[in-house]
C-alpha cells in the first residue's frame, strides 16, 4: 500500500498486510488459508516486480497509433515547441494527423491518434499548472527564481530518460516557462488553483466575460445550460454529445440510469459513463474552475456574485442529487445518491447543511431506520455509529 515513484524520493511501494488471520490460517489448506497465504507471499517476490513508468517521460517518447505505425516523440515535441502558445494546436494537430493516416490507411478507422495526442495535452497542462503554482508562490514569498530546468531535472521522468529524452524534456519545460512569464503573478496564482493549463483557464476567463457572469443574474437552470455548452466546446467531439445537457438535468433531478435510459434511448452502459465520468467528474471539475476564475469586487455593488449558486450546482452535479439536504447526506453520512434522496424526502426540508444533518436524522431516527430496512445492513451500522 502506498504511492510509488514519488519524484526524487522513492521508486518502490510498501506492502502492509492488516489481517492477522491470513498468517494464522496459512497451514489450513482445506479452507483455502494456505492458498491465500501463498498469494500474499508472492507480493513480496522481487522477481515479480514491475518497472516504474512516468507520464511526463511518455510525452517525449515515440508512441504507437496502430500495430505498425509509430509517431516520433522528437518530431512531436518539435511541433509542440513551435506552436505551444496556440490554444487549440494539439487538437488540430491530432485531427490533421488522423486525416493523413486515414488517407494512406482508409480501412483503419479504429486508431489511437486523437486519444494519444490528448493524453499528451493533459500532461502538458499539468506541467503548466505546476509551473504557474511555483512561479506565483516564489514571487509572492521571497522572489527566488527556481528555473523550469531545475524542476525538470528533479522529476522521475528525467532520472529515467535517455540523454536525448532529457534534452527534449528540458526544451518542453523551458518553452512552458517562457509562455507563463507573460502573465502577472495574480493571474498565475488563479490559474494554479484551477489545476488546469493556461489555455483552458484563459478560455474560461473569456467565457465568464462573454456570458457576463458578474453582471447578469442567472437561475440554476440557465447556468447549467451555458456551462453544458462550454463543456461541449472544451471537450470536443464525442458520442452522445447531444444528450449531455438533458441527461445532466435528469441526473441532478435524481433519476435512475434506467429512467434516463428510457427517456434518452441510449444504453445503460452509456448512461452510466456519461453520468459518472462526463457529468459527475468532468463537468463538476469545470464548474469548480469557473468558481476559481470569477473575479468579484466586493466593493462594487453593481457586480453579481454567482459563486454560491455555482458551488451548490457543482455539488448537485457531483453527487447527482436535487437539493442541499441530499448533498449533506452524501458528504457527511454515506455517499449513495438514491438513498440520500430518499432520506431527504423523509426530512421534508431541502436546505439542511452538513452541520445540522446528523441532528435532523436523529430527530427522525424511527422513520430513517425503517427506511434502511430495505437496504444492506451496512447503512444501519454506519448511521448507528455516527449517532452515538
């Protein structure tokens, strides 16, 4: 258990066995104890260890887009360095690369070109975000200048790289540093909070201005609509994009995947993917970025502060529930959206915060535990412990 490959520290993990019965039953072959013990012993076998990898290092390495077609990591990095300051360059490059590939291989419509390029775009964005954080923190604290080269040479990627790969890594870090130097400390500080790259952060800032988020009063439904449009603009083409807004509304309303499936005429698996990945994670993350990048002048009475309604919407999107009470149950009691919605209905108050939710559940304990009779015993046990 533990994290492996911490940059500059460790390249191995630790194994902790917490169940003493595994050892006690190691000679009991009849009940499977001996087999379980042998499986645990294998965890300590050095011959079975796997090498550590690095996502940053993969940025400069060759990558396959088919079983016999490879893109040169060096040529890719050269393109990146020439066009890194162009916001949509990597997506455009991926599409051009795919078009050229399909021209010579028309039957191979299933390839990994766009997927591989976008993975590398995420890596570049993460490096950008970290350098924004470092540069803003250094300037605010002691004005020291830790260069991107110093940061690069202390990564696991650099330690594992060949000499050529080290050169490419340093070039990428230097180019990113060059790009962020044009921004003020205040902007870099805000961008670092978003955990996204500069391109996405600046796009969100422009969107905030275009939609007058500090000037117009939006309802939750209106905010959800414009945010869904922004999400589609950012994530590009994907299957079922015409369903994302309506499914998001149904998800927040508390509908089950089966109910959504019946109304949207798409498969249960697709509904699950859209709700748990696209909406609950990616759109939730986007709303958080919007909150981080909104600038509101507290002394300007004409400005509108949408952050409270955005934060509430973000939690509804994350948990797939319709009100604050259900959110509080998910955050403080147990994260089960359908059960949280059912318990919120029993409490008959949609606006109970996390600081009061447990006391409200206690005051309705008979009804609550009666409701939990139809659920696994875990929920009763968990609530009983919390109520002590």
